[in-house]
C-alpha cells in the first residue's frame, strides 16, 4: 500500500483516474479484457469525471461490477447508487457490460447471482473509497474479514447513515436505509489493484486510523495495509492527521 497526497481534490481525481486507466489498458493488453469495480459517493465525483475522459481506454472490453447498494432503494431515488453510476459512469462510456446490484427484489438471490459472476471474472482494478467510520464499501465496523462470500447483506451503523445524510443524499436520518448489499472485504482484497480515493477533512481521522493504526475489523479500511497494489489518493485535508 502506498499513499499519494495531492494539493486539491481535482488533482487527486486526475491522478487516481490516470493510474486506474493505465491499469485497465494494461489488463486489456495482457488478456484482451478488463474487469473493474466502481464505487459511489461524494468522494468519487472528481475521479469518475476524469476516468470517463481518459484517453485510449477500449471500454468495449471492460466489464464493471457495482460495489454496494441500499436494500429497498429504487433507482429513481436521488441516493440510489445504481442511479449515481448510470448518470456519472455507465451512460458515458461504451462498456461491454455492467453488473448492477438490485436491492429491491430477492437480496439473497442477488448476492448469489453477483457472487457467481465475480468469481468467474477476477477483478483487475477496484475503485473504492473509505467511509468516515473507516468502512470499505458498506462493511461497517466491526467488519467481517473472514467471509468468503463475494456479496453480503449488511446492517448500516449510525455513523455510516449520518455520513450519507451529511453528504446531502437524504432529507433526514430516518430516510437513510438501515441495510444494504455490499461487496465483502475479502472480495475487495482479491482485486489485482485497488485505487482508493479519499478527499476531505471529514475523512482525516479514518485515514489516520486506516494507514497508521493496527489492522483490525474495528477500522475496516486498515486491511488495505495488507494489499501490496493499493494506492490511496488523499488531498491535504484528508491527510492532515498523518505523521509528517
């Protein structure tokens, strides 16, 4: 794992997207196709904008997987991660395929379907973030570091739900769902490379704990210390509590 500290969110997004696009091009050159995971949330705005504008990516050879989604959330809702990805990524590049998480139907069947697909298509690059409570995807603390299931039904803790409210996706805490379908920790860690984009002062404590503290389920993102091909892109604000 390495950390890259940028001056601005725009630089952070550009550099993260540049590395991610290069990894996608490399996978296509080596195997004729690439498989990626794409995250959502306010932390990904700049990176995704730069990624869709990346040069010389043969998107028709790229298959994407969805990282997490609320249970019971219609795609038409402003907080829907399916809607977010459709608007900011999937509709903008001619992907071979994108596998959404649908949290409105049989969620156990949805986990099984996606799990079978992703086991057959190992991920080359996972684009992710870190939550204010240190979560990866919707694996809130204490996260399950042991399960082999690629996708899980998880409960969302109050800190996670308050983050979603604070980012402006909901009008009040009562609107924020309490359950979601999430890619598991082990599945994220099985990715060939991980590009982790974490801007903003509100993430500074989580960044410090994840990068400098012990590896523990109480700080789910701390597991990234054990992934050799992880790059965490920070700006000055999110890196402000790291040792100089």
